[in-house]
C-alpha cells in the first residue's frame, strides 16, 4: 500500500478533532486513537463477514510500510502531534514486519487512516535555520 492509498480508504478524516465521549471505553480515555477505534467498532456490526474479510485484506501492510509508520509514530510523538499513549497504541499494534498478531480491525483502520500524517516527513528548515543535514 502506498502512502497516498491510505487516504483513499477514507477511514479517518481528522483524528485530531476526535472529542472525548462519555461512552468511550475506559482504556480509550484521553487516547484519541482508541476513541476513534471504538467509534469504528460500533459501526463494524453493520458489515457482513465478506466485507470484513476484504477490509482486513486491504489493511495488510508490508515491512517497509510498517517500519515507515513506526518511524512516523516516533517523529509525531517527539513533535507532540500525538500523545505518548497514542504513540504506544501504534507501537503495540505494529512490528517491523507488519501488524502485531491479534491487532483488532478497528485499530488497524484508525492507524491506516492516520498513516498519511505520520509518513509526512518533517518540514524542511527555513533559510535562517541551521540543520545538521544542510550542506
């Protein structure tokens, strides 16, 4: 799956605006990714088994994509784009080879929807900023 392909799934339009809901699972309190996953889970019952199987297949990622997501997760946490709990959610769901066995469909959908943001490299420094990679 290419980074642009994640956007076409239309899973998460703006995970940063997910608000806390009173009915959220206790472990999701304060973790926007788990809150969004709980919201997705509440809608998965509407799908038949064939649709769920196709979704699982669409969400498979290869080692290169998994590693890129883990790097993006670390970068996003370091830049305070995601909280440490949200970073841990991603870290626990992925290995360098792909999804951790047992990762739930709604968590995969949430992470894949967020991947385009996580895979975006940090902005390049402006002309007045020093960078160790600048020549």
